[in-house]
C-alpha cells in the first residue's frame, strides 16, 4: 500500500520554473510595455541626472537603482513587443544583480549592529 502511494504522481502540484513568470497574453503584454516605458523613462532620466556631481555611496545606490530601472524597463518593452526567450534570463540576471548589491550594501549595517549588540548598547 505504501509503495502504491509513493509512486502516485502529483497531479495537483503546478509545474513552475525559477525566475519571473512574464505574461504571454495580449493584456499582460500591453501591461509589460506600459510598465517598461515607465521604468525605462524614469531610469534613463535618473542616469542622465547622474552626469556630473560628487561621488559616494548615495550616488552609487542611486546609480544602481536607475540602471536597474532602465534595463528592466527596456526588457519589459522588448518582452511585450516580441516575446523573446532570452529576455526572461536577462531580467532574472538583473534582479539577481540588484539583490546582490543591496545585500552587500546592507552588510555593514549588520556588522555595526552585531558590534553594538556585543558591547551591550542595543
């Protein structure tokens, strides 16, 4: 009886893949184009505003966010217009890159918290 239950296929478990599940219907693709235009325009204007000015961690974070928005916007517009398969991989890589950057930027705050915690100041 146990073998019979163990060999039974899972019909109710959805087939999913890692990463984003971008829409393939016409309304979802129109939404992708509109969202992509919004992200692309905002990201591009933010990148243009970074020309000149000082340096620092604030400018680096602003640069990373605006570059992410611009690339994500272009990827969404391309997806909405042409539905190429390589866009899914590009969007996944951009999301991983931004997650890594924010993780690395958050690391000093974790170290500072741990130092204060061991000193008894928390």
